[in-house]
C-alpha cells in the first residue's frame, strides 16, 4: 500500500524546499501548508474571506496528521491562531511549491493575478482547489482557470493516475461531506444540480499535474473535524490519504 520509493524521494525533495538562513537541516521545516489568499467575486460569491474557511483548525490538524504518517518536519506557526498563507501577487508565492485554495467557486482573478498564477504553475508550482459544489461554483472556477490557461482544459483524473498512488492507493472517488452532513447522516452533497464527486486536474506540456480540484467534496472540513466523535472516520481517513498523496506528488514532480 505504501510506495516506499516515492516516500524517500518525497523527503529528499522536502529538504530542497526547506527554508532558512544558516539553520541546521534538522531545524528547518520540510513542508509548508500554504493557503492562497484571493478576492471573492462572481455570481457564487458569499464571503470576502472565503479563502480563510476552516482555518486555522483544518490546517493544523492536517499537518499534525502528515507529521504522524511521514515524520516530515512540517511548519507550524508559533501561534496556533495564525494561518500560513500567501497573496497571489506576493513575491513569496514562488517560495512555496504547494498552495491550497478553499471555496475557489467564489474566486475572481484579475488579469494580472491570472498571469502570476500561470507563471507560478509553469515554473513548478502545484495548486489544490477544494470545497466547491454545484454547477454555479464549478462554472466560476472554470472561468478563472480559463483566464490562467486559455489553452488547457480541467478534466477528470482517472483512478489510474499516479496522483492516486504516490503513497496510498486510492481506488474510489469518495464524496467528502462537510461537518454538518457528515455528523447528521444526511445527503453528503451540498447542491442538487450536480451531486457527483469528481477529482479534476490540469497538466502542463510534459504531463505534470499542476492543478488538482476536489469538486463536490470538502477535504478541509474532514481535516478540521477529524476528532469530532460524530464525524465518520471513513471520510476523515480518505481526506488525509488524498491530501498526503497530493503533497507527495507536488513535491516529487
């Protein structure tokens, strides 16, 4: 189940992306879980701070899980109320090879921001988009991706894709519900116009996956509520497995 060579490679690459000035290697964080700050807009916009949803609890609990499963030294802000994040136009964007955007169905990019994200991704960055539901939010995200890559499509990833097998073998596309649906046992989807979960992606010219999108699923809620007694383990477990696979793929490609 565990691909040992991928893990070894992953940890080596983590070291290449560890940041610091003169610190001993053992003192450096090996991975930064970094949220992307974006402006909300479009017909699906509901919150000016949509990018902040589920933080900081989801971020910290996810990183604690990654640390347990891999022994990687993950970055944790000194104050657990803080969030590791970066703005699109911040020059520091290029310091982080992995970025995470929650509720991207509310995102509205300027032409300048789209150009910056295109550069970031084609220079080796990896972007995980999570927690967007229904056709309106899907269409909004697709419009933003068209601004970034007018020549590329966001498409369904087959379960044979390497990203599903870098550490854990993922053999089904499971819908990961939000905390309320997970705890009440009600429908796991949030919009009735499109209920099926999908994992989609965009690749570069060499076939490297540069964007992955977990549509009609909420991995962030599953990370945040993984220790809540009413939230089913099958969802939190799957969310951790997927998230770790995405990280390892990002750091080894």
